[in-house]
C-alpha cells in the first residue's frame, strides 16, 4: 500500500505542476532546461577548444624559435670557417699554453701528445699540426650544428606551415653547399673559387631574410600558411 501511494503521490504532484504551469508552460520549462544544459555544454567545449588553440599557438612559437636558434648556430659555425677571419698564430704559445688550450677545447689525449711531441722537436711543425687539427675540429663542429638544425626541421615539419618548412630546407641545402666548399678548401684541386663562395654566402643571406620574414608572418598569424 505504501508503494502504491508513493506512485500516486508522484503522479499527483506532476498533475499539479502541469495544471499550475499549464501544458504550454510545462513544455516551455522542459525546453528551457534542455537549452540551458546545451548552452553549458557548448560553453565548456568552446573553453576547451580555446585552451587547445592557445597550446598549439604556444607550441608553434616554441618550435619556430628553436629552429631559428639552431639555424643561427649553424650559420655562425659555417660562416666562421671563412678564410678571411681572425685566428691566433700560436707563435707566442708555450707548451703549457697549449696544454691549457687543449683542456678547454676537449682535445683527445692522443692528439695532444702528438702535437706537443712535434712542438718540442720543431716549434713550427707542432703549430702547423695543431692548426690542421683545429681546422678539422671546426669543420666537425659546423657539421654537427648543421645536422642538428636539419634534424629539427625534419622532426617538427608536421607542425610547420608548408612554406616555412620548404624555405628552411632550402637554407639547409645552401649552408651544406658552403660547408662542403670549406671542407675541400685544403684538398689539392678541390678549392672552390672565391667568387663562388661569395655567391653562396649572398644566397644564404637572402634566404635567411626570406625565412625570417616567413617566420614572423606565421607567428603573427599562426593559422596562416606562413607564405
């Protein structure tokens, strides 16, 4: 009997509500409630989308900055290989000076001993041997810097506007050509004409400007294609 009256009580309450609001009022109430629920869900979804969009923008800024930073390091390392540069002659160096230099540059112990041994027996020969090895270290450093920049573009290409990635690859190719020219500079018959190197440097400067402008445009309007 208690269950029976419980059900009847609920039915009566509904009847009272409908009669008080009217059939139209009841429908309006149910519709308003549903609309409010949908609005709240939409607000929640929009807020979530806004957060995700901001995260993507932040990630885009981070990736673009990292790529530009690595490209600048590679450009500096390769540009520093130019024959027209200020480099110490080492003629004033003592054996102790070389030991300090080798330690700071992380020179392999076997190479240290080789240079110092030659330096002790013939000062000029020791200096030339070190300068030759120093050049190899500089070339290796430039190659590592270029590889890091190239890998970063390849790894993050999915997140980059197509135009920006393409310009980045074009710059890498030019930097690689210049590095190869320097690598063969001391090889008999392998030296590249100065005018060719200058032309390469000019192209690199132009491509850097183009890429920088593309990056700026993309950062100002992340939804664009960067072109």
